[in-house]
């Protein structure tokens, strides 16, 4: 693991800590007909999704001990539609 990979630990800690808008409890503000805390939550989930996408695209492989350059050519990615049924046609009828 590199120091860049270890940066994800505090990133996810902050995402978890602020996912619940505890500092907005008791606020009655309304924006566009919805409570402000709901807008915070929706925005925060978008931010969390963007962070996880970046994490999954880069640090996930290294954290799992995988080398994406080596694994890319192995052909382990199996398409769900490519499985063949044994003893019959793909329609599900037996012999």
C-alpha cells in the first residue's frame, strides 16, 4: 500500500461522520419544499458515490493485492449470458 492508498481511510471516515447531518438537527429550514437536512443527505450521498467510484477505479485493486495489468488479460471476466446449460437447450427444456 502506498501513502496515496492510505489517504482513503480518512476520506471514508469523514464521509461516514458527516453522512448524518447531526449539526442540522432542530433546523426547520425548508428549501424547494423539502427540509434542508434532506438536501444535505442527498448531496452527501452523491459525494460518497463519487468518492467510492474513484476508490473502486484505483485503490481497490491494490488494496486487494491485485495487479490490474496482470489480471486484465486472464479472461476471468465471465459474462452472465455466456454460461451453457448442461443437457438441454438454453430455453430450459430438458432432453
